[in-house]
C-alpha cells in the first residue's frame, strides 16, 4: 500500500548508496575548502575530485574487518583515489562527516515533506471553499451543540496544518547545521575557517558549537515537529471516522468501483484510510519520544543515539511522506452528505437551537435561570421521546407563548442566524 503513496525520493534518500554519497559530498567539500586555502595542491585536489568513489560491497567487506563504517567508507574511497588520498579526512573526526551528511539528508527530507504539506493545505483550502455554506451540526463531548458549517470545520483543519508547517520550518532550519570541528569540537587540527567554507558550500548553517557531535535537542525538535504533523493528520482522521459512522453518515471516504469493505459483509464501506493514518500516527509519536531520549549523551559524545536515529529518521520521514500523501487523497475524495448534515441538525425538532430560544426569552424580561428551566424542560421532553419535537413543544407551551409568538419561535430556528459571521472567519484564511 505504501508504494501507492510514498514518494520514491524519500525512500532512496535513506538507502546506503545515498548515505555514503552524502558522506562523500562532505569529504569533497572539505578537500575543496582546503584547496582554496592553499593546503591541498591543485593537482592533488583534482585527483581526489576525479577519482573519489565508493562501492557498497567493498565497504561491507572492509567493515567486517575494521568494525567501523566510516573507516570502511574512507578506506574504500582512498583505494580509488590513490596517492592524494592522504589529504582526505585531514583533521576531521567521524562525526564531522556523519552529522554534516545527516543534516543534508534531513534537509532533503524536509523539502519533500514541505511539498507534501503544501499539497494537503491546498486540498483542505479548496474543500473549505466548496463547503463554506454547507450547514452541519457542531458537536461538543460528541453530542450535538449548535449549527455551524462543514467549511468552518475545514478551516480549523487548515489552521492546524498551517501551524504544523510553521513549526516544521523552524525545526528544519534548526536541524540543518553542519560541523567540521575535530574530535571534541575544539578545531585542534582543522581551522574554523574550513568549517565555515564547507557549510557555505553545502548550504547548511554552521553549528555555533559542537562537542564531537551536533547537540541532539535539534534532532528531537525536528522529530517532535514530525509528530505534531502526524497528530494533525490523526485529529482529522478521527473526525472523518466519526462522521462516517452509519448512524451519522455526514462524510465518507471515497469508495472506488470494485473496492470491497469486508470479506463477510458486502454492505460495508469502512474509513480504512483514516484508520490507517490514526495507527501510523502512533508510530511517529513514539519515535519522537525516542529522539528525546537521544539528547542525553555521555560527555562530549557516545553513540547510543546513532542506532536509534538509523531507525527513527528513515521511518518517520517516510511515514510522514506517506501519511501526508494519503491524507491529501482522502481530503480530495471526501464524499459530503449535505442532506444528512441538515437532517442531523434538525433532529428532535431542532433542539440544537435551544440557546437562541433561551436568549429570546431573556430579552422579553425573564431571568436567565427561569428561561433556562423552561427551554431545558421542552428540549429534554423532545429528546426523551422517539418522535419528540422541540419546536412543537415550545409552540404548545403556554408559558413560552406568554413571551414569544409563533413567528418569534420560528425565527429562533433559522440556521442563518448562527452562520452570519462565517465570512469573518474565512477572511482570516484569505478564502
């Protein structure tokens, strides 16, 4: 199923071939900087630039002996370069390569996710535009509250995703930092100017300080931003699942020709995409917790974070890529049952208009407490009877009729009154 939604670029980004390509990109950028500062001769730099390459099988073969992936990578690269290889990795430590390359991978993953977010935001915006005046019932505690529009509901989704994008941009900006600072970050055998030049070449910010690694609170913040995107998707998915319940049936996921919902029950149309997204959100949120645990490392560095990051970063970025694409398809394909929305709003003779009746009675001079008692009595009577009708109860209530005539009661059931400020909400979203 993931193949249908997940962009191939994201999966390729985390493959070994890609990882070592980023390693090589960092090493070459350092060599180029050294060359520009006159510390690697032009001829040697050209030899490095023209011959630097690697082979995954050869790296694996070397790693089985040395038990160190960066050394295995460098050994293989140097085999291909020849004599000028003595200039490669000069003054650096493994994490200079690993963390800077990792930042480049995250930067590319972020670009893909930002594109996905823009598609989702655009899809929600368009659906909100279409449903600005689609009257539906608002719910609190899962219980009918007052009329609203489905478009307003979608505007709340839009607001959530716009905030998620803003948080993600900030987290991405923070995590895209490189370091070329040596074994404990003191530039003992490499100039800070080399680091500055390398980061500029690679399009990364320069870590203000690094120990032997870039501090992992940056990465935890990024993972939390992903978790909040997952939570935004989950929030909307749960809403869709509730609205697709048979007894509600205000919204449905698209159900294509030939699709089947159950092996046993031919009538079934289930919100399978929304359920899938709700489940996957749990994985991304759990991974964010693991990223938080990665922050506390021993002294200047240990590698307890490394094994975790090799799992949670590919998994979470691939999942978010997949989830955003799948959710975008869900939004675009939503089937809106406008008639059912109106029908649900009118249940029990429109008991959801109770506050309007309450306010009209207080305008006529009743205390709020007495007006509340009268309205509640008529509303609960309607609610407690299968064919109860709140409006009819009010018309037949002699105490109500002392203050409100039939036309005034009828006016209380005008949904337009509740929606008169919808355009103001829409202006805030430039819709």
